[in-house]
C-alpha cells in the first residue's frame, strides 16, 4: 500500500513537472509570438517608410532651395545686364538726338547754274564777270545770279566746279577769283569755227564766312551757252570748320 501511494505521488510529481514545462514552453511561444506580432512589424515598416520619405522630402527641398538661389543669381545678372543695356540705349538716343540737332543746325549749301540762252559772249576788250543767270539749285541762297557771286555763308571747305563751252575760232577761257584775287586761269584755243571745244575744272577751297567766288571772262576770249546749258557753274559745302 505504501508502495502504491509512493508511486502515485511520484507520478503526480512528474505530471506537475511536465505541466510546468509545458507552461514554460507556452510562455516562450507566447513571447516569440509577441515579438513577431504582424501589427508591430507593420508599425516598424511604416516608421521606416516615414523616415525614408521625410529624408527624401528634405533632399528635394534642399535641391529646390539651391535652384531658387541659382535663379536669384541669374535674375540679378539679367537685371544688371538690362540696366546696362538701358543705359547704353539712353546714351545712344541722346547721341542720336545730338547729331540730329547738329545736322539740323548745320548750314546746307549747294547750287547749280547755267550761263545764258543768248549764245556767244565775247570777245570783249575788257574782262567781264560772268553772271550765270539760269539757277536750277540754290540751297542756302549763297549764289546771287544778279552779280554772279557765290558768297560763303560759313567757314568751311567748299567744292566748286565749272564747265566752259565754245565753238568760235579763237580763245575760250575762264578765270576764277576769290574775292579780288585770281586763283585759277583756264584757257583753250579753238582753231576753227564750228568745232566744239569744252573744258571742265574743279576746286576744293577753304573759305571763311563772307569770302566771294566768281568767274571772269578775260579780254579777247569768248564763251557760248544756250538752252542746252553747255556752260555751267556749281558748288556745295563739304563740311564746316
């Protein structure tokens, strides 16, 4: 009897130990299950994703900030260039206005005349001043057809030209006078009647305001002109001084 009771107690003890072992095993399984809870894993994944997203957002923000800084630099450079262009444009416009004013104020002088419709002039027994009576151009009114004188209105350099025609036997000639001084002598001899004879000459003269230029037919010489305007006298102001 004692032996049976002992065996029963021994079995009960073994069962208790097994139950404790199973309980311990279940505890470990529960702990493992708790550590590998899907909800917890999802939260960790979400947290990691959030951290990664936040990092990416900051990276993009820094990149955008750098772009904005670079754009601001470009805008400042463009504004400076635009300011420089406006300054140069304003300067050019001022210079253009100044040139237009100077051009408007600059005297305009040009004339073109022909001698006469009367045919032959000369030969005479004295020098005579040629009066080119047919005026086609007289800008500035510096040429006077009544006297045959061109008067320089301003100090400057002038271009003057004349053409002389004749077809009568003898000499055709023209002298050029500046004020009362002869500065050019031109003469051609025609040996036969009805043979056309021409010569042309030109001058570039520095004149002061009031200087006079006129052409003279010398003694014993002749010149011819008619409606065809063979003999002419012209000039213009090249530039002022």
